[in-house]
C-alpha cells in the first residue's frame, strides 16, 4: 500500500509517500481501506514534536473514513464491507489514516450512515467527539445557555450544532464577517465578533443571568471575557492550548463557584465515547449535521495539508486517498 510516512519528528518536509507492506488486523482489530483522511491540529503537532519514534517510521492522522476489508480474531466477519468513520488510528500506534489502509480496534470504527459521504465522515471524529464531551461533561444541556468560542473552527462548529440539537441556546464568538458566515451555517442563536469593544455587553444582553457553559478554544486570550459572562456555578471547558499559559484568577473562580475543565480526547473511556457516538450517529441519520467547507489535498500533499491546518486554514482539511 501507499502511505505518507516520517521517520523522525520535524517540519512537514519529513513526510514522504512510500510503498509499504499491507497491514494485517490483530485480535479485536479491523483493517479499513481509507477513502478520506481528516487532518486536525493534533496531527501536525504530533508529527512536529514529542518523544523519539519507537517505530522505524510512522503515518500521521487520527481521523478517517472508509470501508472495512478485513477483521482480526474476535471481530465478526459481518463487519467486512461496512462503511465506517474512525479515530485514534495513530494514537500510540504507527499507522494513521494518511495511507491506503489503517488498522484500529473494532470499537474505534463506527458505522457511517449511507447518507453521509466519506469526506464528511472523515471530518467527524475529533471535532464532534471533543465538542460533545465539552458540552456534556457536567451534565445535560437542555434549557441551558452555552457560549462557544470560535464558531467557525472544527470543534466550535460542531459544538454549536450539538448544543442546539441538545436543547440549549447558543452564543458563538468569531473574529469577523467571513467566519460569522461559516458559523451561521451551524444555526447559533447569536453571533458576536469578539473584537467588538462591546462584546461582553452583547453577550450579557442575550443572557442577563450569565451563560451556563463555555466551550473554549483560546483560554489564555478569552478567560477574562469568559469569567465576565459566566453564571455562578458555570463551567469553562477548554480543549486546546496556546503558547502562553493563562494567569488563573483563583479568587474570582472561587467566589463564582466556577468550574474550569480541561479536555483531551485521547483518554476518553468507553462510556464517554458511546454517549458521543450515539448522539452523533442519531443526528447523522436524521440529516441534522452540517459540514464545514471542505479543503481537499492528495496523499502526496499530506505535508501541505498539515501546513494548512497549522496555518489556521478556514474549513475542514481533508486528504483524498481513494474512491470507494
């Protein structure tokens, strides 16, 4: 099979497309013929820095969509031929989705409804599963008011939709008109340009008692605004890091009885995943979820796809692997 591989961590130039042996699924695993690979910030970060590789080479990218073509022992052969969306392909494993095949535990490959394209499926896992836990980590959201920072980003766009479908009122912040137009496709109740001098006042006018939960992409930049509009006993849930750690105002957090929660998807257990995948699958079948604008690359352009995500490309970056 053909795969994008790297033998050392570094810039995107360490990636090259090579012919490598076909993969074989182990016990409890499935092999997937990859149609589309989804690219997320975690992918370029894990390629760029970290501990030395423990394998001769590795293939990047956690997310993808395709068709199961082989199963290991303990997995029903009925899964062969199943369209799936998947994640964790490159988490503590050498073979990510930037390849014609990947192998993952069977429980990390979920049925992709027939009405959903492989491209949309490949864009689902990290953004939607992260967004779902950010929203639901502190309980149900029906009737609550949720603020989603960065509504044009992959997780933000997913969070708006999941919050609305979960019965919440949703405010989102963006940096300008172009991103507001993208965020609007997710159907929030209010869009605020966070660069406006009266951004705080706009949020408070919509939610005079404060917002119940905040899904935060840039905690260092936005913590002051978040705490200014958060309802007592509310939660700020952040899933991304910035170069500078925030100065945490402990007294303000304490006297507001505020919760500050940090999220990374790699350590979600089965219960968290089952809840999220169940909701996402239900909404997919009903046609409720809207995809971001797609930005497509070829397998040979995997490095350029990583650079696009690192450069904060607008839209969902995808790598087309095969037509299935």
